[in-house]
C-alpha cells in the first residue's frame, strides 16, 4: 500500500489551556502498527490555519483525510460559542481542494453523529473510539470490497440513505504515538501531555455524554505497556507531567493499585493529575497514588447539597465529598471542585446549602458552571422535553441549556462572595494569571495558584 492519510485536529479552544489531540495519537499508533505502508500526516488547528491546510492538501494530495471534532461548543452558558461553522469550513475546504475520501469523527462528532454527517456531508463518519473501525474502512476501500455494513461504528450513505452501523466492544488501544512538533507546542503552552488508562463510565449522571461516546463498559490498558510507554516518552522528551483523560480515574481500582505499584517498582518519576469522583476512593489508594506521582485531582463534584446530587444522579454524598477533600488536604494533593449550579432540581435553598457547605472544605478552588448543556440521548434531554424547555424537534447542535427557574446570578455570586472561598465563574478570565505562571516555566493545571 502506497497511500497517505492526513489527520486534522480541528480543535481551536485554548482556554484554560490547549489540549493535546490524544484521540488522533491513538489512531496514528494503531495504523502505524497495522498498516505500516500507509503514510500518515498531521495538521493541528491550534498551531496552523486554513491557508496552511489548503497548502498541505495540495502538496501531499492524501488519499484519505480524517477530521477529528473534539467539542461542539464551549459549554459556557455565558458565551454559547458554537464550533460547527468552523468544522463546516474545514470539510468544505477539503472538498474544494482535493478528491480525497473524507472521514469525520471525534468526541464532539460522536454526540451528534447523524446530525453532523448530514450537515457536513463527508464520505464516512465514525462515532466513538475509531481505531479498529478506521483500519477496517481503509482496508475495505483499498481492496474495493464495498462491505461497509460489517464495519462497526461506521456512518455512510447507502443508496441515498444515511446508514448507522452498531458499535462493538472495542478493546483499548495500548500504545500512543506522539508527534514531536505537537508535543513541543502543547508542553510549552499547556504544561502537560495527555494519556489514557481506561475508557468507559458505568454511572448515570443525567447530563453526561461519556457513556454515549465511550460506552458504560470500563476497559483498561495493560499496565505494563502503559508504564513502558510513559517511561519511554519521559526519556525521549523533556516532559514530566501527564494528565490522565479517563472519564474517571478511580474506576477499576484493582487496575489502579497495580498501575501505581508498577510505577513505584520501576521507579518512573513523573507528576500527574486526573479526573476523580468520590466513590471507590479509599484513603490507602490516595496514599499510594500520591507516592506514584499524583499531584492534582479535578473532582466532578457538581454540587455540595445532597438533594441536588440526587437530582443529578451523582453516586456520592456531601459527607463523602467532605471526607475525601479533608484526606487530600492532609496528603497535600491539590484538588479543584467542578460544579453545576442551577441544573435540574436546583432551588435557592439547595444553592444556599452548597455555598454554606463550601465553607467546610479546606484549601481548594471551585469552578462552577451555570446550567446544564442539553445533549441528545441523555436523561436530561428527556426531562427538558417533558418539562417543555425544549421541543423534540429542536436542533441541539446549537447549545441549549437547562437552567432552574430559581437560578439568579446576582444571588449566587453574592453567596459565593460571602462564602470566603475561591470561586472562578465562567465569565471570569483567570487565563492572565495562568499564562504568567506558564511563562515562568510552571507545569500542570496551575489552578492551585488561584487559591493562594
């Protein structure tokens, strides 16, 4: 095979920091192993622009172009910036300047696979994890088999009808291939490189799309291969901070114990952070993870009121939030709480309880989001339709939010001020402080400096 594929990372979001396009790295690694004669090219819209994309397409004339769409919008109730027009421009430019086969995917696409396929009109779409599906698609095209119905997760046009193939139980791709130019950019501008230890989420939070994108079945890396990859990368690059992008790190704790013990046994020195919640997070695991390099936790807390937590279908209580926060402070693990204010079931009384309870938590920073972004095929979407907040025919590609009727911004910000804690609302620009710290060589999320 003497063909080429150009992967496009369409993401341009740089606040609070640009995020390494990890999904493309997994695709590259899988194709390098299974289609070694395929030439692979990369293009990143956080680094380059439209004119440079056109130049690259004309120069290389790739047979395939895979565009990855990470976000649909900024998930910010205040701004409501949509990225759909940007994605359409990319696909249109590809069509205007080549005869390539266009394949689209990515987490944003996977939430709206049919809608975006019909809007952007590529040749193919792949929803969810795409390593195996993309490999099978390229093989099918190369061998002119025209057997698209056997490729899982594929969306395509069959006799004028958009056809949607069912997903399979894919296994997690154990290796990732990082691009040197991209690594240098993200290390300089975000102070971390992403990696993944597991996919899937078994929980049922009413608004969440992770189960739609990755499934509810949690699958883990081979810890030996994962640690080998990290160790190899540390030796080849001047990078010492990783962020694990698992939907939640503290799933499959048997794996987590084994992974941490392996890091210690091999004496691999690096710092890292991850997303956690408060279920299945015993103190001895936190102690072990701290020894294995854990420095930052981003908690998907959502609320500090049990009534609201129950409405959101969170699998933990405020008592668990308080106890785990206390343990993290005692272990000197920096942590931040990410909350959703004014979501389903929220009232003035539950909001007041959240801010009162925030006073009980030691040093931390709170990042509240306002309202819940409504996504299709979630429980929140059904609730919003039943309550008449949206119609079944509404185009949810354009951001729509569920905001409780009792939500009052002035009241909420007054409560935040009176709490004496550090609250960073979406309309506050904290990037200036963070960017100054990055200029001084600080690495990691850096939100811990907002508490000091």
